[in-house]
C-alpha cells in the first residue's frame, strides 16, 4: 500500500484571521473527521499537501498527537481565482479501505496509460473500470481487462490510420504540439506556456481547438502563410498530464500520417531566461517530463522544439513547484510579446526552415 506521510500540527485558533495566519506560515488548515470521534483541527504543510493531492485517490498517513491516522480527502477548498489551496477536510479510513483505495489508484494509472497510448478517451476507460469494480470485480483484474481493451483499440486505430494516410509524406501537415497540463487550475502557470502559444496560433488561423476523435487531446486544423503558398498544420494540446503527453501525440501523428521531422513541440524551459526563445532540432529532454514522454512514445528525439524560457526559480524554491506557479506580475507584462514571438518562430520553422529561424529567434543571453 502506498501512502503519503506528513506531520500535522494541532490548532486551537479558528476564524478567517487564524486561517490566513496559518497559510502565511506555509501550512493549510484542516479538519479530520472520524466515525464516532470528535473533530480534529490541525494544520498540514502546504507544499507536501499540494504534491500529495496530485496523486489520484491518495491516502495520507498523518502523524498526530503521538499516533498515526490514515485519512483520505473529503472536501478541498481553493481560492476561486488563484486556485491556491485554502482548506481541506479529511476523513479517517481503515487499513483495508486504504489498501483498496491504493489498489484502485494503481489500476486507474495502468488503464489511463494504456488508453492514452491507444489514443482513446482515458476518462471513459476509467469510468468503465470504476463500474466494473463497483460491480464486484477485483481492481487489478479490471485494470488488466481495461488495458487489454485499450491495446486492441490501439491496433485498430493504427490499421485505420494506415488506410487513411493516402497522401504522400511531403503533403502531410505539420503537427504543432503545445505542452501543458489540462484544467483551469494550471491555465496561468509557467508550465503551460506551450498551450498559450498553440491557443494564439489557433486564433491566427481562425480555428477552434476541440476534442480529437482519435487522440486524447484538443486539436485544430488550419493553414499559415500567404495565398498561393499556404502551409497546412494541425495544432494539438494533449488532455493528459504533462508526463503522459507521448500517447496522445503518437496517436494523432499516426492519424495524420506525420513523421517526427514534421513535428514541432512548444514547451517551457527552465534553463533559458524569461523572454528568451531557442529553436532546435533533436536532443534530449533536459529533465522535461513532457519531452521525455514524447521521446519514449516515438522512440526518437529527432523533432523540432520551440523552447520558451521561463528562467530558474529564485532562491531554493523547488523547480517542480516553480513551474506550477502563475507568472509573476512583472512577467505578465511581457508575456503576450513572448507568446507572440514564439508563435512567429513556429511559423518560421514551417515556412523558412531551421537555419533562418535560428538566426532570427536564437538571440539574446542564455
């Protein structure tokens, strides 16, 4: 059984003022409910709690008052604008309930990965898995069935794509993938700058991103250039989380008959200062989980990248936490120009080639 351990601090002050003070200290107010027990008011470390809540069906092992409680989230309250965590209600569960919850989380993870690799809607696969478990089927067995179904679907999609890709390679479109995390809570974060660029490109070509019928992603088709010399492109925003981007990208590449040499990935880059852009072909992933997933799914890193600098975090701030924070006020004043230049770099890659694009956009300090 996998649990996330953390230490709770008891609290006796209540009200909005006390809650604000607790949050300023880097903690989150929490209430623990239990069968037949009094409510337990505690404060939990904000950073650890945020990381834990990214896991599906997480179980917390909370050290408190000389003992340990196994709890699960019951109600999570966030700031409606900033989406920062403000308060959480937890409920005590038994060891068996915790084990069942952990098994189900593992099953969902396996089924989701298989569905995304197959280009299926992961949400529908998970829904079927949950229904099977609710009907009495073991979570592990249900996950195996879901994975098997997804693999069969992957073979069907590959066959269909092979029949539909009747145009020669030179006529296939460019695939422009913006990387980010789905959901409104991530929309304004540094990690989602790739989505901002593909959103702008969609506006420029007069297209609307919508759920793709084969890949677990939003997609839109369009053309860029001047009349008589237009370039076809497909814009893609995976609906998986960043570290699972490879499956949707591979599925849509197969659907359109696109090879890696006509793939452009737009992503945030910690090692490049904010307002700086770098364009390159091939290379490693430099610790970027989105690139890592795509390279693994495609079996190659030989595709174009438009790297949008976000800079390193200040002080000792964890980079994983930094990329999931919104841009600062000073950064937001320049963000629109950065996104516009990144979109221009994408168009230049497609119409003028790598050398011209690098000479034009790979300027400024690194």
